[in-house]
């Protein structure tokens, strides 16, 4: 099997699995208990918090553990909205191609009376910093922009946007779920006030993540209950998962440069190979993108059919995000960068993992070429295109 869907989830690293098992076996006490056995779990929890905070440039007490990226996005955005509401500021700026954890939270806030501005992204899939600045109003309480897009991998000018938010005294939240563990992220250098991350996107376990909130920014609770996480997130902490997340993040950071340089080579090889297919287009900027992300549209085929046939050949990829597959709507991200419905439907995303080899990339290229040819051979849309009945778009 060639697993090329690391933006959906990653395989846990061996050391993350070992950490999880060993904490579950050896330190299963409740970190809120006062006896030594509970305090041992507490120590593990706090060491994980220190390790994670150091890696992203935060202080330990600026990190709150959550059940993953979605919860972190919800909590950060709702907290900023609540802070805004107290000051009578009810305008939020974000972008059309955010993850649904962000977009759906904003939709809910809209029903509560907040005004939401969603910035466009253009064909390269990158937010224009000046447009963020121009959109900020007297009553703007939050700007929320993702670090790197989960579908097309494009990396946003986070530091510059952060600088503008600082200047305008507007809170800046960053969904960094695709970035943390893969490219350098530092909340201080990047001028980030709030950040979301998720362990299973960097070889940690599923169901665990964290939200960073800069000192002085009060997080509101999504879950009521006990006083865990300084009263900001009730519920007995997932100590084995959190310890494994810290382990996975440390490992990712140690290997980041080597991994990124290898992945970039593999990515560019794949982009070049697939690019030889006629009437195809790379989605998102060719260079300002995550080291492992390749996303293409092909005219005259259905992405879902392509995926199934690739699966038959042992290749795991995705079309659109896992959250939207199963629905008939094409990806909101591909529509946002200007792909029309028909073209957006013919998309495939490969998100490569660090252990991918050149021979795997070549096998993917070969398979994609064959499968696209095969699907086109009986596609009525393709027939109309080559007979001239319909105009090619790509
Ligand atoms: C995966 C992902 C999320 C959601 O994270 P979960 O831990 O699966 O809840 C949020 N934002 C982005 C950009 C993602 O890729």
C-alpha cells in the first residue's frame, strides 16, 4: 500500500505508540488526585505541556489540551467572540477556504448576531495581506486565518497578517493543524494570539490536540465540569494521548528540516509527473505549499472514480477533504480558487508521508496516468470535449 493521505490523518510514530502504551500501563492515575500515584500522571501531563509550549514558542500556561483540532478551533473562535461581545465588537474576518471547524463555528456565531467577512482567495490559494487590513473595521474582534490549507496545502502569510492584527489591536487566531510538526510555527515570531493544533496530523494519536491562547486572553469553556486545564476545559485529561502527542511533536520537530527537504523533492517529482497529463491543473501555488501536498484537477473525469481505481491499485489518496466526501458538493476550497463545478469534481489530493520513496512516487504517477486515460475513454463529458461540442477549460 502507498499511503498518500497524510492530510486526513497520519500513522502514529512508533515512539508515540510506545509512549501512549507505557503511560496507560504505568501512570494511569488521575492527575487531579493528590496521592503520589495521581501526581505522577500530573507530572507527565505538565512535562508534555512544557515540551509542546517550548516547540511552538509559547509558555506552558498558555496551552490548553483539547480533543483535537476541531475543538481547539471552536474554543479559540468562541472565546474571541465572547471577548469581542463584551466590548461591543461583533465583526469577525476569516476566509472562504478555512476548515469546516472554523467555517461552521462562524456560521453559528452569525446566527447569534455576529457579522462575518470571509475573504476571497485567488487562483494561487493565498490570502492577500492588504485585503485583511482593508477588511478590519472599528468593531472587528477577530481575524482567523489558517496557516496552511488542508486541501491544496498553500501556506498563508501568517506573520504579516499577524503584524497587521497587532497594529490594529485585533485578536488573531490561526488554525495551524496542517502546519504544526511540518513547517516552522512560532507563536511569538508569527504574531499569533491563538492557535489550534491536532496530534493525529503529526503522527500522534487521534482525539487529542491543543489550543494556545496568549497570556491575557481569556478562553471561555466549551465544556462545563471540573477545574481541569485551569478551569478552561473540564474532564479528566487524556494523559496517555497527551504524552504521545508531545512525543510525536518533539520527533517531528527534530526531523523537520530533513523531512521537509525530502518531501519537497518527492512532491515536486509528483507534480511534474502528473502535470504531463493533458488538460490537468495543479491546484494552489506551486511553491508556497506544504512539503507533501499535491492537488490536481483533471478535466472530464470524476475524482471519486479516480480514487476508487487508485485504491484498487493500493494507493490511498483523497478528493476534497474527508469531511466533504460523501456529499455531492465539490470542495469549497476548489470552488474558492475559481475551479468551476465540473472541474472541481475531477480532483485528487496526495499528501505524502515522510517515508515515501521515489519508486512510490513513480508508481503513483504511472497509475494516475493510466486511470485518468481509462476513465476518459468512456466519459461522455470527455467525448464532448474532444469532439468540440464542449470547450476545454484546462
Ligand atoms: C484535520 C483538521 C482539523 C480538525 O482536526 P481534528 O483533530 O480532526 O478535529 C482542523 N483544521 C484543519 C486545517 C485540519 O486539517
